[in-house]
C-alpha cells in the first residue's frame, strides 16, 4: 500500500551532477528508468531497532547491486539522499542530496 499511495507514478528526475532522466515507479514494487534497478522497497521507521530512525527506499534488495537512500517528500517532489551513520552506527543520518524526483501529472 505504501508503494501505491506514496511512490508509484512517473517522475522527471535530476541527479546531483545535473543530468536529467525519467523514472517510473509501479505499485507492485517495480521501477524503470532509474539506473539499472528493477525493483524498489520502502522501508519505514515504524519498526524498532538500531539504524531505523529514517525512512529508506531500497533498490534491488538481496542482490549484489542493492542500494539504499533515505528520502524526504515535499508536495510533489521526492528527494533521495545518500545514507550516513552516526559515530556508533546506531542511527541513520541524511547524507548528500543525490536525486530530485518531481512527479509528473
């Protein structure tokens, strides 16, 4: 349900170097147009435990090319950030902005 309500749709995207491209997220957890990723999973902070203080979007989980970002919503825009850790690796921290995704209507 999270995928369908929050993420699914078409986006115009700009990366941190200024390159632009189109991404589409599907409610079943598939993605097209974002690097070579095929799937995504939303990992929310509703679960307890270390390093679970921020929401994450994980791509191609359980594969050698798995990659995760933390994200922030702002109306029709999703910002994806690198993930950093605090000194004792108990908390996730927002790193550098990597991608700005603007939902297409």
